[in-house]
């Protein structure tokens, strides 16, 4: 519950301030442990990552063996427990990792993905938010298995191309690769904690747009393009979720980041007020050959960057953001907090 409510109910309690620098430092320790088991590690948040252990079999054994050894190494190295899902795809591994928390280990053998997903509620599926859930309920779909059995043309009439993507995921078909982050920079991101919990969708949408522009500006400043966009979402009950999506082409455009972030937002947002939103970018050109003749950043973005460099950040902004006076708190790529401007 929010601290304000806890204080009213239990003013004699002991209240401890969060230590983001410590959390970021421990996260780096955990990621270092993961790196011992694979050179293909894709962090998606401060406490979550995908590993491709295909090339680690000779050294460590099969997926289940690697997972058990990894959990033991994390516990010995940091004192923390870890829940691990083992599967042939990102989606199923993620769902499996959530099944037996804390300290769980769930293995989904290849070929059993659809059967594993079938009895689970439809909200477990990436891309299914409250609105999509309502649409599927009108079709009588409440489980992932029921969605997988639905006629494609019927689903397309209701959800368009998004329905086709959901149908593939419901059948356990997810070909997205694990995208390792090269070099020193693992991710670039920003987040905003509201002074008061927010329910207004216009404010939430504007905040995500502002964050997307800020992250895109930093990407361009570092000469980077990201393939993986991660949303961080915390509601009034302090439930914190992260969702990630990998785009086909690396990007440094705020519009692209925003459209992905908004889609992820809709997949997790319920009828609760929101306390915090964050957007993180990673996978800086990894996993694919960059196009030698790829177009440069858009002219409008280059103009805004030039004006910001000369006159200060935020000199030029979108008209739609002028109605949101709150300024964001930002995190640098090491997770340290900077003062709001």
C-alpha cells in the first residue's frame, strides 16, 4: 500500500528510505553472475533478464542444469533467491519464471509450450491488457488455450493484426531472439514518480510521451539505437511490473519508443492509479547487422537536439506536453538519480 496509508495505520512502524544506488549495484552483481553462464544476456529491468544458453551446454549441461547452477551461484554471490523459467522461447520462459515464486524453477520442454500455456488466464499473455481482455471476453475467451483454438478470421475481425500476433503467442510460437547488449552501456532510461497517484489517461499518456522523447534524445546523444524497449509500471498499491518488446529495427526515435511503451502500458494498466512510469532502452544494435544506408535521425529530432544543446534541455517540446507541468525525475544508465530540472 502507499506509504501514506501505512503511516496512518501504523505510525509506530519503522520506515526505511529506498536506496536506488544499492539496488543498482546489486543488480550489476546479479548480471555479472548471469554472464558466467552465457555470453548472450539480455537485461530487461533491474531484476530480470533473458539468457540464451544454447552455447553453454558443453560447459554447464542442459537448460535445467544451467538454471539450477545459476540459482545457486546467485544465492552464494549475493544472498538473493532467483526464480527461473526454462523454455525454448522468451514468452514461455517468462511465464514459467512467474509460476513458482519465490525461488522457483519451472521447465517447459520443447513441444509442450501450447499445453503449458493453455490453462492459464488470458492476462498472462504478452500484449493482453484490460481492453483486449474485454474484447476477448466478448468472444468467450478467458484462457490462453481458448484463444489458441479460436478461428484466425474471427479474431482478426475483432482485433486486426494484433489478433494474429496474439494467436501465435497463445500457441507458444515466439521466435524473438535473446539480444545481448554489447559494450559498457547496458541500457539508457528515464522514469518519473508522480507527486500524487494519477488516474487520468491523458496525463499518463503525456508522461510516457515525454519520457520517450527524453530517452530518444539520450540515445542520439550517445550515437546509439535500441532494439528493446522496456516499460516500468508501478500502481498505487506499489505493485511494480516490467514489460519489454523488441522491435525489428534499432531506433532512436521518440515516436517509436512511445508507441511501443503505450502498447506495453495498455497490457498492464488496470483500474488503479499510477505512482511511477519508466522507459528503458537496450539491445543497442545487437543481434542484427545494421543497415549501412539506414537514414539518419529525422530532421525534426536533429533540430530539437541542436536547440537543446544551445539553450538547454526542453527548450523545444511538443505542444501536447505543455499541459503537463510536472517535471520528471531521471535515471542515468547506471541507475543513479539526478535532480529534476
